C-alpha cells in the first residue's frame, strides 16, 4: 500500500487532497489524466507560490515555513480546481464512480480529461 499525497500551497494556505477522487497515491495522481490535469492546472495558476506534495507516510514537512499541523487548517480547494477545469473544457464530470451504500457521503467522482477524447 503506497503513501497518500496532498498538494499544499503554503503561500495561499490551500490544499488539494484529491478528496472524492479515485487518486491519492503518486502513480494514481500522475497516471490518471484528470489527476495530472488538476495538478498541472493548479501549479500553472499559482506560479511563484511555495507548493509541494506532502505524504501521509513519513509526514515530513519539506518547506521552511508553515508546519504539518498548520496545514490541517488550509483551505481545501480540490472541488474549486475541478470546477475550473470543467468550465475550461478540460475535464468532464461523468457522475459517481463509486458510492458506499451504507454512507452516501462516501463516494468517488468520475472525471474524464476531454483531451483524451478521440478527435471528431
């Protein structure tokens, strides 16, 4: 079982936890076209900020400022970034991929990178 990653922006005190998305591990984030789009888009929109990934495995804090404890209060922006990518025509929301029948609040969204669609 691999480590789960969160993208943190220390400058803006924001995080992308990939909440409700089928990607949390390094290979899943990089290999999933939607995960790669989310990460790249966020980095491009926030150039110059102090941004990096933290892992739940070693819980190391790679930045000179802030702390792991402080990052727990960072604003979660996963849905905002996804919404921006949908509005830009880069991602398409295809509903729910998986839902816990006992707890409907636990689900994973199905996002598709439209750039992967065959040309018309």
